């Protein structure tokens, strides 16, 4: 079922903020949309995950003119690990969707909180670039979470922001990997025949919003350092995650 106009307007605002944030940092679109839209109960988590994947894929246009910043060796290792994990994640969400909606909401909240805490936990970059095995490991985790919720961010953000690379490299790597995972997830969902009218309509409505917010992010980035952006992301993600977890805990305890 497609949300009515009263729900679509706040959803559109959420998408604008999320895509702008994602464009200037390399992450955030999935977590912001899933966090705020899930809290508002606009549509189901499964529907949101599909919409988020398509929106993230659209936002890949932010890489235009910036592909030379992508650290391809690192990204290639993570991309290979992402594919099988994305499939497992989609299948796991299918199972949980029919078994425990509250569990899904708590898991989603925990993942979003973890994404925020990860940014604050290790703000200082490592002295040397990590080994390929670690990139494959975090790529697999990102693919698994991306397959479940359309949010590959937390493991990828945590690992890449620790690397001794420029902000442009980190941002470009994250945008590419997020788009890659989103594309893999969307393709698998389509093959399964699970891309229905609500997902298609919401995604179509998001298209012009993605274009506007992406252009705004590229032309008018905020005058913030990488450290400041991490702090902003930390607070935002932790608040959103706790907002999802608290109602379920109160329900269970009550």
C-alpha cells in the first residue's frame, strides 16, 4: 500500500536530508531514511529497505567526476565479499519479516546505534592501511546488513574512516560500495519477484529529490572538517537508533 500525501511529505523531507548528508560524507542515506521513516511507521521495514536500496543506487551519480578518488584495490576486495553476503541478508530479512517484526526493529536500531558509536570509538586513523583480509571481512558484514535493511553503512564506515586515506578517497569509496551493494540487493529482490508497487512508486517519487539533494551536496558542502562530520553523524545515528529500540523495549517490559 502506498502512503497517503500526509505521510509522503515528511518522507520527502527525510529523503532530501539523507541524500544531501550522504553526498557530503559518503554515508548516511540508508541509516537516516530507515531510522526516521521506520520511527514514523510510514511503511514496513522490508518496503523501506527496497526503496533505500534504489535511492542509494541513484545517489551513485555523486561519483561523477570523482571516480579517480576511489581506491579501487580496496574497493574491489570489499565488493567481492559483498555479493554473497547481500543474498544471505535478503533471505534472512524474508524469514524475520514473517516471524518477528519487533525483533527486526530492535536489530535495525542496534545497527544504527553501532554505526554512530563506531565513528566516535576510533576517530584517529590507523598508521598504515589494513590488510585485504580485514577489508573482505568488513565488506561481508556490510553486505549482510545491506541485504537485510539496505544499510551497509556501519561496518564500512567504521573500517574506512580508520584508514590513513584522504576524506575524498573515503567518501568516494563509501558512495561506490553503498551503490554497489544497493544494486546487488535490488537485482536479487527483482529476481525474487518482491519489488512491488509501493517500492516502485516511492522510488519514482524519490528520483527528483535525489537529483536535487545530490547536486546541492556537491555544490554546497557544509564548511565542516572530517572530525566534525563524524561527531554530527555519531549524535544523529545514536538518537535515531535509540528511538527505534525504546518503543519495543517498553512494549516488552510493559
